[in-house]
């Protein structure tokens, strides 16, 4: 919806192939962030910020949403394996 309403032809042309490439990461990303419920809560927070006209907050929330799986993978890479079970409500 945001891309469609952006009236930015370049973004609109770039978006579909980008999403096709990203589809293979959707399931692993959901697992890393704690599941579909958590992802939907993050999306809901982004939409609430947009609805009240707080573009700065929406941008910050989008940035955080994108970085969560990346930070978790980096933590695991640096010896933080115990992070993964905690995401799904399991404690080591």
C-alpha cells in the first residue's frame, strides 16, 4: 500500500523483484523474531504511527523491525546461542 501510494515510479518498479528475492527469508525471519504474532505486533505499531501522522516514529519502527533478525544472528555468531531458545518462550 505504501509503495503503491508513494507515486514513486522507481520505487514501484523496484519493489516487486525485491519482494520476490526476500520471500525466501520470510520464514527464517519470523523464527528469529519470535513468530508471526510478534511480527504482526511490530507491523501494527508501524501502522499506528502512520495513522497518527508520526512519520519519524514509523521510520524508526520499520528500521527496528528490519534489524531484529540481523542482531539476533550477529549475537549467535558471537557466541550468544542461548538467545534463540528464549525467543520462542523457552529458557535454557
